[in-house]
C-alpha cells in the first residue's frame, strides 16, 4: 500500500466532507456508522471517547473560525492583511485557552509550586490540576452538541441493530455477539501473556478445586487498558485522530487477555493513515522492530514444540509470551517517541497531549 497515496486520498475525502457538512451532521452520521461497526465487531467501542473528543474540538474550531472571520470582517477597513494562518492560530489557541486559564489560576496553590507546574507531562502529583482537567474534559465531551449527537446516534444505532438481531435470531444472537466477549477465556493459540494463567485456572475449575474463576481477578487486566485508552483518547485524538486510533488499537491488542493472530490486522489496517508521521528509520525504531521479530520467532518456536511435538513446554511458551508483550510495549514507546508533529496537518503550536500537558507560563 502506498502510504502517501492513501494519506492523500483520505485527506481529500475528509476535506470534501468537511466542506459539505457541518460538524453536528458529520457527528450524527459518524455515530450511525460507529454503531453499526460496534454491532458487527465489538472492539470499536474503544474509539467512542476519541471520536467524541475530536468532534468536540472540531466544533470549537468551527466556532473560533466564525469568530475570527467575523472579527476580520469588522476590521476590513483598517487592515486587510489578516491571513488564513492568523485565523488558524487563533483557532488553535482557542482549544487550549480554557485549560491555560485554569492552570494559571491554580499554579500558586499549596500543592502546585511554580517550579513543578512549569514542566511537561501529566500532573500526577497535583490532584487539583487533575480535578480541573477532569472537569474540563467532562465539559468538552458531554456539554458539546456534536459529541452528544455522536454518542446518542452510536448508542441508538447499536441498540437498534442488536434488537433486530435478537428479534430475528433469538437469545443466541445476544449471547454469541455480545455477552460471549465479556466472559471469554481461551488459552489456545493465544499470544497474550495471560494465557498461562487462564490455562491453569481452567485446569483448577475442571478438577473441582475451585468453583469458578474470580470475577475481580479476571478484570484486573482491564485496568492498564482503561488508563492507556483514556490517555490516548483525551491527549492525542483531538489533534490526530488516525494516530490515536492506531495507538489505541495497538494497546488494546497488546494488553488483551486473548490475542490471536487475526488481532494484528486490527491495528495494521490503520497504520497507512499515520505511518508518514512516524520515524521508522531511527535506531531506536529498528531495534524495537528487531526485538519484536525476535519475540515472535521465539513464541512460534516454543508453540511448535508444545502443539506439534507434544513437549511439556508450557512455561517456555509463557516466557515467550511475556517477551512478546514487552517487545510490543517497547515498540509502542518507540512509536510515540518517534512521532513527528511537524508532519501533521495541524500547526506546531497545537501538539498532541496539549489538552492536559500545556505548560503553565507565568503571566
């Protein structure tokens, strides 16, 4: 696949769609398609917050653009030199203006010193900042018309299609299409490092040593997934949606309890949309890809001895799965470190993660 050609085609279609439809209409249409996608394959539900955050930013951009154009028209007689770059700069600053105001307001509080508040990154040690960021994002996600339209249309479409399936095919459609995924435990052909735990747990249940697997223990692997999905949804998706979807899918697959070979296609199909913004030729990236290839070969070799030769190599396969997980996490870090902001469509002043890591500058 030609990455540049795919990117140009995607950008052209996106631009034409933006020009022909308003943000709320696009959000409603996207919600319908998203609901159909969730009905057909459950995992796209992880993209919901990302789409909501992106539509929220689009709507605020549209408002700022109208304000900038209106302001430009009011000063036409005095100055006609206002360019589109100036309007875009005002547009981008509008997205982070609210956060900057709130950060400045709390920069001199008891728990936030000027030295610590002027750094980059998420304010882990400052609970008041975290609270303000949470309130800000709740406002953006649930008090923006386009975000609400996307969410409601997605829920309505997904509920409607699920109801139709249950009506025509009975309870089996609900069980096989939805409920099955929440209680699925499959240790065969599973690349996940959790497969050995699932294998031992099923053995204990079969031997009647325990009645049933613990529910809360089975949900522990969801914690890192939720944290990473939340970070990418609010920190990346408003600025670069395709890259956020790729990172989210990559994380979801790497941290999932069940990971078969078909899961790799879930994020590989999104790679052409953002691969031009990733430095693949760096030394760190090449080492990460080499480690990933080595972990795959190690896992396949260990699995061959277990499945085909009948050796008792369960622990070796599990160690290979742990190595594969570590290689995936290392590759994700390399991708994020090699992300090229200058190759994106947005301005350099509006970088990914700025939704919660904006520097606090003393006024």
